[in-house]
C-alpha cells in the first residue's frame, strides 16, 4: 500500500537512542518524546528511564504510560480540514479531531496545527522525525494560506505584510503576499506561530473572515474535498523531505 515499509532507525549494532525510537514508533515528535522521557513516563525493561540518549533495541521492552511501543510502518496523510474540527490527536470535549477523519489504524498525530475555525491542508503522520523537520523553524518549510479579508487590502497593508510585522511575541519574517482580488490574499510564511496569519492581518489593520491553508511545502491541496483525506504517495513524501532545509540552506535527507 503506497510502498508501506518498516522504519529503519537502528544502527548496525541494532541500537537507537530512546527519543528517536519513540519518534519512529509514532508516539510523538522527537522533542515531545524527550519531554515524555523527562517526565518519567517511559520504561525500558520495566525500569523508568529519564535519559533520552539511552540506547535501546527492538527487543528492549520499551513502554510509554505502561503500554508497549514498537516501530511501525510509516504513514503520511493529507486532510482537507473542515471548520469546527480541532487539530489534535484526540479531543477531550465534544468537537471532532482531525484524527477522526483519517481511516488508519496507526497512531497518527497532526503536523503542526490549524485553529478550529480555519480549513484546508493539514498533514498527519506517525513519523516523528518527518514531523519535526516540517515544523521546526530552522527548516523554514513554507505554508500558503488563502485569506478572505473583512475589508479590501490597502497598499500599505500589503507592504507591511511583505516586510514583516510586529506581534506580541516578536517580529515576523517577511511574508510572500499575492493579491487575488480586493479582499482575497494568498499569504506564504515559513513560521508556525499560533494563529499567526490572523494576527498578522490584524496587526496591519484588517481582519480575517475566512482562512484556508492551500499548500504545505511542495504539497498542494488540489481538488481534495473538504473533510476527506488521502494517504501520500512515496514520491510526495520524498518531496516533503526535500522541502526541509536547515539554517544554512543545506538539504536534509530522508532516513
């Protein structure tokens, strides 16, 4: 099924660092896995381990919150998120979560977030390393949003967005802005702050009425219907890896 294969994170000696093992097992991103380890929620061979660099193997009996975990085949899905659906792996309240809309038995979690009222492209995966590369600021993977404004965009507002604006958590990087019509913009950023596009638009004196993410890196939403999801093909996943660049502009490689 789309080139399904097992993870191959292990060294020639059969070992891998614990945080990486958890990431490749679909538990969480590597950074989040380090937090789980620090919190004492991970056991190896029945004993709590708090060192994320601890070497483990496939038969090391790794558990998180008392449940055994093991590497599993990687999956990456693209979902066209409807409004009202939350971008979490599970929703404690009554609202649906993005994972409810994907037909997979894997432990998927969203790559970054879209706020509940926003729609469009969101990725879900059990590959923690890929998720980290796509969301960490140093890799500068772009996201493009189609934004409908409350009022027609003024030249000064466009100029401010393109130059970067001051938010309460610091200045943003310059955005790419294409004016589709008087009240519709396509805004491309490579940061992932909370509700960033909405806050940027408000900072220049306008307001977002509707926001849809239409592109994540090289991957476009295309004609995927709202509320529907599809599993990405190996070639698409390979392009996502190529989208990730470090702070020196050097390309990362798929493990």
